[in-house]
C-alpha cells in the first residue's frame, strides 16, 4: 500500500501548500503538478494493476485504423481513443496516460471550478476510490469523469453544455445516459420525500431488475442483460459505506449555508445513487454491473464534503471534523484498495525502463 498512501498524502500536501502560500499563478501550477502526478501514477502502472486493464490494452492490436475504430465492438469514443494511441505507439503506457489525462483533467478542472479548498477535494477524490475507479473500468471511468465535468452546468442550470457533455460521455460508455435525467430531478431542496424515493425506488428496482436489464439491453447493448442476472452478490462493504456516507451528508445539510441550493442538488444526486446500490444487494446480482452505476452519483461527495468542512465557523470544530474524516477516509482507502479490483500490489510498467 505504500505507493498508494504516498500518492494520497503527496497530492494532498502539495495541494495544501499551493493554495495557502501562493497566488493564482502558483495555484494553477500547483494543480498542474498534482494532475501530472495522478496521470503518470495511473499511466505508468503495470498491465496487471486493475482487474480489467489487460483486456482494455489488448485492444491496441485490434484497432489500428479508422475503419477498425468504426467497426470494433466497444463504444466508438473508446475505439477512437485506442486508434489515436496506437497511431503514435504500440506501448500500452501511452494509452493509459491518455486515459489518465481525460479522467484526471475532468475531475481537477471541475474541482477547481466548484471548490475553494481544492486540496481537501483532491484528498476525497483519491481516498474514497473515485480516482482508482478507472484503473479497473477504463471506458466507464472516462464516462463518469465527463459526467462529473458536467456538474457545474447542472448547478448553474445551463442545459445545453450539460447535455453535450453527457452525450460525449455516452460515446465512451452507454450507461452514462443515466446522468441525463439528473438535470431535471436534482432538486434544490432535500427532505423526507427524497428518503422515501430511495426506499421505494430500491424496492421497485430490486423486484424488477431482470426485466429492467432486458429492456435496457434491447435499447442499448445486449451485454447489459447480464446486469439483471443473479450471481454470488457482493459489494456489501461499498454499499454499507455509501449508505453511512449518505446519512452523514444528510445530517450535515442543515449547517451548510453557502451555496445551499448546490449542496441540496448534489445531495439529491448522491441519494438517488443509493437506489442501484441497495438494489444490487437485495437482488444479489453481480456487483460489477448494477453497483458500478452508483459511480455516476456518488462522485458528488467530492464537492459535498468540502462544503461541509467550510461550514464550520470555528477553527477548533473544523479541525476535529477534519481529523475524524481523514482517519475514516484513510482506513476505507487502505481496506478497499488492498482488497478490491486487483489494485494491490501496485507495480510499475517495467518496459518503460528497457
């Protein structure tokens, strides 16, 4: 776990120093440095780091022309990304770096736009597993990142750029279409009604998950039919964490004063993401399908937690909250990174040094 922990604390420390002791130019350079750190950590990893990494990079030899990019079985956005990478090099490191640029770029630019204490948001981004999500799910990781980049437009109620970004995300993974209705249902207030929606939505989705998967498969792609197939289940640790985090964010709602409507819209998005999370457990389906859909909702926490932090007026209270959060986040980061998705142990791509 040493490389992952070193990355977490290095990115957070550099971000903190840059924001507190530099002007606007220094802050921009600071974010660029942190971005490069995250990009190259992801791009220079070995092909065995991340369960599905080997599959994604194996396509480099199968998409080497414009025609093959159009005809290949995956989403067209990812196909052209592979073609772009293979046009310059047959090394998979370049493909992983390009993916890292897209994903990290989307997250850091959006964090810089929405969050004042961006170093804390970067810590949340890494420690809660949002950063390493694309190590395993490259196509969906890009799609989720693009949907996150669309959030400022949702919050500012500018529909055209929001839906354009979601449309681009669909080119990388068709599940991104789930983010489209969020523009209309992310309301500027949260109450008992929203909790009841989660409970009722979970019951409906869990009871009809097989039929829903078949319906989605008929419109989007046959492979989504497997989302409704019963399996060994799994993902209970992640769902439990998402549930507890949701309850805490709901409890902190009352003390957030600045951009309260933003907080409520983002909290609405987060709570809606609990529906597929709970449904995946109740219906005992493969967590690599339905549970992954929560990524389009749970990344709202990257913006929500910094808003909670700044809501504490007294420094003492803020420090107590920060210390408690850091301890819990690091424990979660260690447990999930060392146990799930083939992320541990981290290994460098040895071919880079040959």
